[in-house]
């Protein structure tokens, strides 16, 4: 909601000549990225809740595979 309010206010400022189009384009792109991330996070949480898994159980279930991948390819470990 705050992102859309910001976009609306920025549009009005642009029409009034307070800011230039380049600034509008830059901010709109940033806010679009933020909104997309929020929507993706919301969908992830909804999917986790619908399957009955918590985020921590998802991490625990994938951790052994990650550890095994690191062990099988030690040359790819940063450091």
C-alpha cells in the first residue's frame, strides 16, 4: 500500500514539475522491484503455511543436501 501511495505521489510531483522523468523512472523501477519481492515472499509464506511446513523445517530438510553438495565439491567452497 505504501509503495502504491509513493508511486501516486511521485506521479503528481512529476505532473507539477517538481521532479524529472529520469527520477520517476528510477524510483518506479526500484519500487516495482520491492513490490515484486514482497509478493514473492508472500506467496512463499502462503505456500509454506498451506503445506503445513514452517520455514525452519524447510531449512532443516534442505540443509543435509547442501552439506552433501559441499562435501562432494569442496573446490567450490569459497574461502
